C-alpha cells in the first residue's frame, strides 16, 4: 500500500494503464484482479480488525470480479462471507477474469446469492458493484442494491470507487456512501472532484505493482501539494523593503453594504506579503473602510478616469470584491480592464465579465459555481456535473487561469490541470472568496507567476480553513483565516 499519489487520471487513462501493464509485463489480467482482491482484504483487516463477517455485493464486470477474489481470500482467512450478485445475467457475457474469479469462489463449495433486496447484516459491507464503469442514472436493480448498502448502517468498503460515483467528474445522482475506498493502479480524478468527498470516505491506494506503466501514460491532472508549492517561494532578502514586494490595487465596494469585501481582499493581500495595498471604492463606501486594517490606502472615487493614475502605480489589480451591479461599478469595471497590469477578477467582476466577454492571458478568474454558470451561459447543474470540463471551457473562452472554486477546487491554465482535494465546509461563509482573491493578488504582486500564485493561494487558503475547522465547521469568519495564512506562507519561521 502506498501514500496517495499526486497524479490523477480519467477512467479512459486508467483502462489504458491497466492494458499497458498486461501487454508489456509478465502479469495477467487475472493476476491483477487477485492483487486487487488482496489489497482490498488488507484494507478491510487494517480498518476493521475485529470483523468476522462480510457481505459482498458483486456486479457483472471486473469490479465484481475483484469482489469474488476478496470473498475467496476472506473465506480462506476464516471470515464468514456472503456474496450477492447484482445485474449478472447469462445474456451478458462475463470477462475471462470475472469468469475465473466466480469459478474459484464456487470451487470452495460456496454459493452466489441473487440480490433481491435482502438485508445486509454482516460486520462490514463490500461494494463491488460497478467501479469506474458507473454512469448515471443507475438501473433499478443497482439503485436497490445501493440503497440497501446505504441503509445497512454497517461500515462500507468500496472497491476502486463507490458505485454510482462518476470516476471522471465526481458527480452522482445516487451512490454508495463508503466508510473507506480502496482504489487501484491510478488515482481517479472523480475521487477528489465535486461532491465525491461526501461518499468516498477514507481513501486508500494500491498501484498493484504496475507503477512502471505510468512512465508511458501522462496523467490528466494533479493534486495540489502545498509543500512542493511553498518550496518555490524565494526567501526575502534581508535588505528588501516595501517597494520590492509589489503594490496591489483592489477595485470594488460599489455599494456601502459590500465594502467589507474590499477590506477582506485588501488585508489578504497584505497578509500574503504585498508591500502596499490600495483600495478603490465608491464614495459612499469610503467611510466604512475604517473597519479594515489601517495599512490599507483607501480612495473613494467618483470618476473612473481617476483610477488610471492609481493603476499606473500598482503592480497587480484585484477587480470585483463587492463591486456590485451599479452604474459606478460598470464604469470602474471597464476602466480597470483598460490596464495592462495582471489581474484577479472575482465576484461581481466576473458577473460584469459575463455580460461583456473579453479574453486575455494575464489574469486569474476565480468563479464559484454560480458565477461560472453565468460565464458560460449555462446552469449551475451543468457546472457541478462536470467541473473539469467547465473549468476548461472558461479558460478557453476567457484565457488566463481559471480557479473554479468549490469542493475539489480546480486550477486550469489551458495546458495543465490541478485539483485541490479535501473538504473544507468552514469556507462556506461570506467573504472567504474575497480573501482568496486578495491572497492570489498579493502573491503575484511579489513576482510569483500567475499559475504558481493561483495554486499556492488555493492551497494555503484551504489549509488555513482546515486549521480553523479544528474548532468546528460552523461559525468560522473569513477573517479567521489571516493568521494561518501568514504562518503557512512562512513555514521555516513558524
């Protein structure tokens, strides 16, 4: 068993890895299946060492074959095993590996029980129904099996991927809710995308001894690695001063009720290490910026032409926090886009962009699913049902770098794709997106590349939330992230 790898693959690539290993090494498909069954048994015994009985739900494909191998190995270890078949018919031929796995189970004198809605009562339930072949909606018999597993109130081990979960997108209509999942050969992108985290449980990985195959097949994406990212940030010279560390200009606060967003983005840029931060808001919002840090240089401008001088002094622009949908906002959005300086566009800046689409390379767009839907003129369902393709589509249409926020935040520059794995429900509160926009802007203002700034910003943002979540997922304020951000950006000094 290995630590979770950073490389992520779509299901087509996983099948290619499997095929490549069989064709180029002495290993057979059934030998791989036996390795998968053994890895599943190891995971079962590690996580539930006191379990004496298991119920295994096997589908008709090779995922079911893995289940039959596990059944045989567990029986030989002395466990009480029941195997239920779902969707297995004589009209649909089995693969050779599946035939052998079934035959080896039956050779022990054991039976295969046709699943007809029976209660699952063993100490642990094994999901070997569908694997990466699942596509919504599930047929009635598989829906019934998934429902029975989820209603069993027993621990559930999913083999390769919880059945019903899309291995590419992380989307599901109905899926097995696993306590743990053991996945094989290549990490499926869908295991760390969208709502997958709600059903995957604790994730384990085993390459089944075919690691060498990966040298010939490129991953589709990578998980973010904070340690690798922070190692790319240079230490500051002892002689550095504020002029060396960039000047961020935050443009937003088009209505007084939205002025807090500018304060949060501005402070995040400062906490990220920017030397100077200016905040440009509508005149009515200026008095409320007193709530922000004293270090913010605040401007209440009526005329968008006045913005030009400020932008000339800036290194980087954060456009959109609290911008609103007013006439003032429209004018200042248009004026800010005239700059040649790199930008982060967030919040209402994205909503204005959706109405006035332009493409440029020197910016980072940070939409949440609703904003992403407006950028692509589609529904939020369309975004969430395939977040990877949505991120790619936004990047293709608007250029630059797309950061599609949400569970499994995706960072895409058109050539590379990164996913921020993990669940951070504490971030589900107003203002956290403004902090992220300012954080990315503050990093980029110091000379980091846009792509590194986006990746590191997302990683640090989520880790800060993870630290805060130790106090509970509810009740975190966006401003609670700041001290963690500072610590995470100075790891050698923490």
